[in-house]
C-alpha cells in the first residue's frame, strides 16, 4: 500500500492503494522516534473497532492505545444521562496523563473528531499531530446532529431510548457491505447505543481557531457518508495547515481497509 504524494501543508492526496503517482513519503517499518498512537472511536463503537490497525501499528514497533469512551463498548455498564462531550474528552485526557504519553499521534474517527479537537486544546504539549478519519468538524456553536439533513435528524431522534441513540439499523450506513460478512457480524455483535447528549451538545472551539498542530483529514469516498459530514468540511481542504487525503474506502475504513489506514497513519507521524 502507498500514500500518493508527499505529506505537505495544503496538499490534496489521492489514496487508492494501487498506484503511485507523485512523491511517496519515506515510511520506515521501524519507528525513528518514540511516537505513540492514540486511536479514538466514533459513535456506537468502542476501542475494539481499531483491532486490525492497532495490531499492524504494534507490529511496526509502536505503542498504541485504543480507549473506549464512557458508556460505550465494554464500558456500556457505566452509561448514565450525565455523559456529555466533556466526559469523553476526559476519557482521552486521562489516558494521555495517566500513561504519561508524549509525542502522540491522536486519531479520531467520525464523532471523535469533536473529542480529539478539545483534548488537543487541553494537552497540546502531549500531542505531535492530529488525524481526523472521516470525522465530524462542526462549526463553533453547532452540535453534531445539527449538520445532518433534517430527515436523518428526525429518524435518529425517533430511535432514542432512555437518553441513548440506538445504532443505525443498516450497517451499510458505515460503508460496510453485505460482502464484508465477517465485519458485519463483528459490528452487529459489538455496537452499543450512544449517549444522545454528546450529539446534541454545541461544539466549542476553546481557541480562536483549530489547534496549532499538524492536522490530517482522511475523507472516505467509497461511498461518502451522507450524514452531513460535507457540511462540516467547508474550507478545510484548502487550509494551508491541513493535509487532505481521499481514501478509496467507506466510513469505517479502519475495519474495511486497515492496511491503507495504517499506512496513512505512519505517514502522518
């Protein structure tokens, strides 16, 4: 697998894992610096969804943490109506602080784009770079659900049970198809309801702009998730301090294309 093009500010990079145009970044199989990866999952998921990417990064010699956010995955028993974005930001910060991590590549998938952004403001000294995997980037004062089309918002809100949003009934919503039978079964066994307060809470940028750190955005384009993500990306593709990558995979690329995601994360360090 190869990243197409050198990692550079304001770059637009196509990534399909099949051909090499332009410059390839030098990516060693052995880490040149003591880089640590912290991979944060999106709504309904848990740290389990990073299994294949985590294993590949560890095989390259990197330390990798895949925290599960409070109320989800194996921590579903901790669910309560008071869980909000601050709770999930604290989950990430507690990993960074308690493990005394530095030089961290902090990765957020989907909903976790909100979480890693706020964590980066709270602990910038611990973070080397930020990677957003098909993540939500709502504007200040906007909630995650504010970005979606009204019919999708209405459908989502109609499925709330006891303050939790049930997982999407159609796995294809995540870019996973029936041909991915093993992954479909894996997801159906693991997905858990998500605390709705985190999706209705307005997003606050603590500073005047995005964190002053290297930032990579990975847009999954086969197919593009139609849940309002495009509405959150206005201008990001053209900002000088972002690296924009288009990946030929669906929304849950860490599960359906783990080799490609791993290569991109290696380049993003």
